């Protein structure tokens, strides 16, 4: 159920940025697990896999969570509002905080897919993806 809610919110975020949605193929996002953290009441860790098709990208969004990206395959470009863009390859990671606006998330390649894992440390029952505003 949570996966469907996440994917619906993620798809909805593409409709709020029509220029990007028209240009870039949507990523394939799959929920791996959600684990409550008893030592931190009200918190959970959500693990997702994300696969960008060639030329794929995310719309601008935020997570209201600590997000940790770990690249498995390909090359991705990540960045948050006010920060620089980082080009990441397998074995490299990226962090964004709860206040960050995720302005850049895309596959660096137009002809090869890219895959990464996302670990979100977030409040329980909060959606993993929120509009940027």
C-alpha cells in the first residue's frame, strides 16, 4: 500500500513540472522495506531502489527526511537548491537533509540506465516525497 501511495505522489509531482515531465522518462521506483525504529519513537527507515532509464530524471521535490543515495549502476547527477551538482558513479553516495529541495536528480547518460538505492530516515506515516513548495 505504501508503495502505491509513494508512486502516486511521485507521479503527481511530474504533473506539477510539465516541462521536465515532457522531456525526461520517469524513473522506476520500488519500495524495498520500511522499518520502524523503536529506539527513536515515531521514526522509520524506508529503503527504495530507483532506476533511471536512459535520459531519465526526477521532478523538483523534497523528502522532509534525511535521504542517503548509494549508486549501484551507471552515472547519476544529484543536487539540492543552493548547492552544487554532484556526478556520482557506482559506490559513491549523496546526502540531502530534511530542509533540502532536491532540484537535480537525473541519469547522466542518454543511452544507459542508472540504478541506485535510497535510504530515508523519516517520520512514520509521512509520505516519502513531497512537493517542493
